[in-house]
């Protein structure tokens, strides 16, 4: 019986040891599970904290930076702060959120800009109509009154009209003025007359054909584009410097209008942006033109695309900038001989002067001799006695001398004064003066 008891004791001891080992193993496994759960909890908390920080950065930095980069491409857009703590799915969603915000901002800006363009288009059309009416009225006043202030008012009205036209073109509107085939040199003069500081603009005509003209559909757009380039050149150069405009003709490639100024120039970023605008991008938002908006190059770029022109800007040998506006050959034509003659103010081609030019100003009364001493000379030749018998006049040696603009203005003023004096001398009785004045006004309206 003893061995039975011993066997039972051994079995009991073995069972206790096995149970103890099993309990210890279970406890160790349970402890491992607890540690694993704690580690997983800590990792989840870390991922949650990292995702929270990424969302905070998304709202405070990444989306605002992405919106800013739409207007300033050089502005940096930050990425994920702790990419290792955020899994691939969450990182992809964050990047997708930035792209979605960027797309929403672009669409909203386009919608707002389109609404602003529509409003400005309608407003510009009304203002342009009123300015054209004012221009006609001022032209009538110039024929009735000899007051230089009317000319100043007319010039300021022309400046306002150019601004309105530029705004309309920028908003995809028609320039608002139709022309016939116009001589290229007269288009240059017209653009010059629309710019403040026009007296600083010097035009050199190098055309081979003096009657070279621009097709009707592109005449006014070319004048608007050149006026914007001239306004930019005069605004960004010293008031005491000249702006040189050279009109050239180049075979089958058309004509070139070269504008040189001695201004402050441009840095590399500004030059790159100017070239991008002059190339005529598909869309230019009004909000991207600055405050106040700088619309000159944007207007030229829009006209370049619409009418087949081309424009290039580079550094000028005069120290400022040089812009080259090219008119393609298919927009050029030559006026017929029976077409109206060119304006007297149009510059003559440089190569047409075979003799020394005649100066419109009198020569000085004192000049320096080779010895270095001043000597007097007469301003006009001595008067000769008129023969009593009529003689056959000699044939003219050369073409008649052209009048200067000042002489033409004096002649027209004298004619107007004489006309007014004659009308006042032959004025009807007072009872009929009001009726006659109405007739004059009606005739003036019909004439315009």
C-alpha cells in the first residue's frame, strides 16, 4: 500500500508542477498581451496626435500657402510634417484635400473674375460712349472758341478714353472704334497723342513706302497696343529723357514699331512676367494685375492674340527697355494714289531726304567764325527793288516750304477770328438772333 501512496504523491506533485508551469506560461502570455496592447495603444495615440498635427497644419498653413501660390508661383507650399507617423492612406487623403482646396479656389476666383469682367465690360461701354460724345462736343467748341483750355480738356478726355478702351479690351470687349485702312505713320501719331508726356516721344520713319497702311480691322487695336507701350515707356523713364519710336519695314515679315526708353529697366522676375503677359496667355485674372492694377502689358497681350500681332521686350541700349511690336504682312496694305494724302504732321521717311533739311526756326543772329570770334549775320536777305515792268516768274527750284504746326494754328485762328468778325458785323436784328443761333447749332450737329 505504501507504493500506492507514493505513486499518488508523485502524480500529485507532477500535476502540481505542470499546473504551475501552465499557470506561469499563461501569466507570461497574458503579460505579453498586456504589453502589446499598451504598445499598440501608445502607437495609436502617437498616430492620432501626428494626424491631428497634420490636420492642424493643413488648415493653418498648407491650404493658405496653396492658395497664395496661385498668385505667386514662387511661394513655397509645405508638405507633411511627420510623414513617418502618418500611414499612406491618411497621407494621400491629406494631399488630396490640398488639391481639392486648390481646385475650389481656382474655380471661385474664375467665377468672381468673370462676374467682375462682365460688370466692367458694361460700365466701360457706357463710359466710352459718354467720352465719345464729350469728344464731339469739344471738337465743336474748338471751332467756335479760340481758347487753349479747350485743347487741354480735349487731351484729358482722350487720356480717359484710352484708359476706358484698355479696360474694355482687358475684359474681352470690342475696342469700340472702327477705322478705314490707315497709314502706319498716322497710327503712330494717333497713339502718341493719347499718352501723357507725348512731347517726349520722338518718331523716326524708316519706311520704304510712305503710304504703307494697316488693314481696317487691325488699325485701332494697333493704336491701342502702341499707346499702352508708349505710356509704359514715358511713365517709367525720367521726365527729361526722350522715348524713341522707330517705324521700320521688313520685306515679307511686315512692319516693326520699336520703342526705346531710358527708364529704370526691369529685374529678371519682372522681365519674365512681362514677356509672359505680352505673349498673350489664355486667361489673365484681374486680381493678378496688382493693386492698383498694371494693365498695360496684359492689354497688349490680349490684342496680340486677337489680331495676330507679336510683341517682344528686352533691355534697351539706351539703358531702359526696348519693346518691339510687329505687324504681320497680312495686316498691311498700300494706299492708292486717289486716297486722302497723309497728315502734315506725319514724319517723312528718313531715306527720302536727299538734301539738307530746312529748319523751321530762324538761324541765330550771331555765329562763331573759325577764328573763334563772333560775327553778326542777317536773319533775312536784303530787300531788293521791285522792277516796274512785269517779268515772267522763274520756275520754282524745289517744293514749297511746309508750314509748321504753329504757323498753321495761327492761320486757322486768324480765319476763325475773321469769320466771327464778319458774322457779328452782318448780324440780324435781336428778335431773330435766337432763331438763327438754333439754325447754326442744327448745322453743327449735322456736320458732326
